C-alpha cells in the first residue's frame, strides 16, 4: 500500500525522472515509509488510501520518513527531528494510544 507515487518520491529525493536505475530501491523505501506512517496513525489510517487518494498531510509525513530512510537512517539526531516533524504534522490524525 504505497501512499506516495514513485514520481513524487523521486521529486522529493531530487532524483531526475529520467534516471531509472534507483527505481526499485525508491519503490522499496516508499513502501517502508508508507508502512511506518500507517502504523503511526494506527486505526486512523484508511486501508483504501493509495498514492492518489492519500491526503496531502499524510503524504507530507511519508516524504519526511522517506527522506530520513533514504539519507540518514543511522543518524539519531535526524531521527529525532524527523519524528518531531511527523508528530507535529499528524498529531490530530493519530489514533491515541491506550495507557
């Protein structure tokens, strides 16, 4: 269930649309980022969303996670900044955790 198209992901990662050598890798990381964001949203993630129906704010969060996974996956400071941005973006959409 990718929540972002390959073209949108490549634009976000500044990969020219004509460069296709990394398409399989980008597609894989889009799937990973989509899964992370869907799990973060819990029950609020609509299982019918796809790359054309996902709300823009959700796609923005997927892009943030995509950028982190693509470039800085071992940088804890960047992970903290990424999650802070995602939390800020999606806090109203997230299904609250039970204590």
